[in-house]
C-alpha cells in the first residue's frame, strides 16, 4: 500500500517540536497533535486512533535509545535518545504499524481515519 507522507518533520527536543508544528504551512486549526510517550520499553498509548491531518509526537523518556520506525518504511525517526522527540503529520488514512528498530518487540499502530 502506498503511503504518501507529507510534512514530515524530524526534530529533537520539545521546543523544536512545538515550533515546527506551529510553523508548518497547512496546519488547520482543528488538526490535533497527539503525544506518545516511550517509557519502559513501550509506546504509550500503543494503539492510537487519529483523524487525517492530525500530528503525532513521540518523546523518549527511557535512558535507552529507541526509534519510531514504520514497518513499511514510510517513516523513520532515527535514534531518539532520552528526552528527544520526533513528530509528523498523517495526511492519508490507513493503519501505520511501527516498531523500535533496536527493540523490535516494541510494536504499536497509528490508525488514521477521515
Ligand atoms: Cu527501543
């Protein structure tokens, strides 16, 4: 399944996340931003339902490094160390399963609907 990802932002740090999300060109007022915390070698929440146009921000609270890696390779955070974050907007409906590349048992899903 093709997964066009737009407005991808790769960021480090909470301040950078807020700045870039507010600065994105086409963020509509009603678009929401959802936060996922990586803690204890798990994504919380692990399954998240959002609406097209919403953004998701992940922050790593673990001492261990983690990644947010689409199993279909549509998006990839790179290594997130403690306190670092990654955010992106989802503009196409679908199910986006992702893992941590360092700990593949860490699995979660973003479900995007219209
Ligand atoms: Cu990990």
